[in-house]
C-alpha cells in the first residue's frame, strides 16, 4: 500500500494560458517541430519526432464500463475501451537544422490506431470496504439486584471497525472543477509549476476516484498528450487525469524532466513537483489514495521508471511508454506493478530500450523468464509477486503514444487490486 504523505496546502491558481500542442522529438538527438493549436483543439496525439494528421479520431465513443464505486463490496470493471484509433503520420522524422526541416516529408500515413484493446480481465479490486462492522455498543445498564443494588453504569460504546484509507482529505469538501484545458499552477519551493487537470463532470467529492498521472516527453508540453492519454474518458468518469508540465517555460515546446536529457534534475525539481501535486489534488478532490497511478512517454517514461524505483510507494501502478532505464535500483523494497510498452518501429529509442526495461523489472521483481499472453500484444511474466506484475507489450508503431498502449494501460491500472 502506498504510504500516506503529510498533506499541507499549496498555492494553486488557474493560469489562462494558450494551449500549444506540438509533435517533437523527446530526446536530445533531435529538436522539435511546433504546431500551434487553439484552446479548442484537441492538442493532438503526436509525440516524439512523428507528426500527426489531426490528433485522435474517435470511432467508438466512450467506454462502456469503468469502475463502479461501492462502499461496501467489490466493484468490477466490465471492460469497454474506447475503440477510436489515433491517425498517425508515418512520414519521416521532422528535425530542425538551423530552422530548415531536413527530415523526410510525410507521405500520407495510414491510420495505425483503431485497435480496440480488449485485454485483461475485469477488475476485481474495486473500492475496498468502508470498514468493519460498527459495534452496537455495550450494555446500557447493569442488572438491578433484588435488594436494591446500584444500577450498572453501562458498557463502553463501540466505535466501529478500523478506519479505511480509501478516502482522501478532499472527500466531503466543496467541489471546484477546473477547465481541463486551462493550465493550473502550484507553487513548489518558490517556483511556479503548471499542469492540466481533468476532473469528471459527474464528480461529487463524495465518491473516491482514481487519480492517473500522464507525463510528456522531452521538448514537448502537456497539451500534446491530452487526447492520447484521455484516462478520464476511458474510465467513464471514474478517474481524474493530471498532466504535469515538465521543467521549462510554459506552455512552450522545450519542456523536459531533467537538464541535458539524461543528466537529470529529477531529485531537485521534478520529484518534489510530483509529490506536491499528489498531496494537493488529494486535499481538494475525493480520491482513493490506494488507486493513484502514473504513465509516462519517452523521457517521461524514463522518469516513470525512476519513480518506480525511488518512490514506488507513491503509485499503485506504473506504465512507461517508449522509454528506457532504469539501469539500477538501490531500493530493494521497490517491487512496482508495471506495464511497459514499446513499438517495433521506434527509431528514437529502439526496441532494445524497451527490452532492457523489461529485463530489469522481471529480474528486480523476482519473476521468471516465462510469460503468459495478456491484454493486447502483451506478455505477463510468471512468478512475480501477486501485487507486482510485470507486463511487456509490443506493437507495430513508432515513437508516440499509440491507442493500443493507452487502452492497455487503462485496463492494467483498473484491474490492479488494492488492500
């Protein structure tokens, strides 16, 4: 179970900034191409060096299921993943050299999305019970003896079962639902940081919701992945999605999760930001602290892997996409539940990066080398601890967040049991 952090107020406000989406590389090997978008646009599904032809094309509407919240029993997920694919452009990698695009021109990519992830069994670990049976209290009076003895003073009143941990401090507070396409701000150690927050329209701050983080890649921004992750819609309103903006001037196209790509400042700047965001959102919204998750693309995937080692108790599940690392993990107690996605045509971080991540976590979590097919295009490794599965997924896509990956991740997160 994730350890509870101390909750304390953070300064947060809404910054009415234009949303600028971009499709860029996520590592220092190539620089970015910026596509300006208005606030009403979807932000595009593009990422890395691959351009997009218009963002996400939804062909199946919203999910048919989600997680039914139940304060006394077990909620099941009936499946239902959005079937809309992401139309991706398979053209060349657009890089900038002195302002002139030298990459291959897009050749009119075909729609590579559209796969309806059906993976995973329905979630069997919905909301936990709200506590033990409430005792009816002790006897309210002693037996009066025949000779006029004094009456009893009554038993001690029972206080009920053990307190549960499925409700954050924000449960029961007034709900202030932000515009999901307006940058929000939070002060962290004297620095203003930015994020997007998608709270379901039906949220009431009484029913605990899942909280899912989605991290962007290098030289990107949080707007560019709004429609790629889309966890609030995928969950049928059972999850809050938060898209943090990395370091760098918002909402620009040079944001990252550490200086000089691999020479990371995660410890100094990014770790406190993520921790502060979790605490602040849990203080203002009704969240189940046991059901907080994180996914990250490219450099955000590297950061996700690092958090899985250094702060595995912050999140119930982790999902790096087209990422890399970690190369080591000094925290022997870290055994994260993790789902890794990597595309066979990723020419920014090749398949060997994803395979190395898989091999690391299979070994670190104590799994065997055998596996069982699961989700869509995935293998779940055998012998892992029940609470710490390792899942590796491969598909025919490049360096972006594919619809199949996003659908698998929702199925994985929603199916993880909690204590």
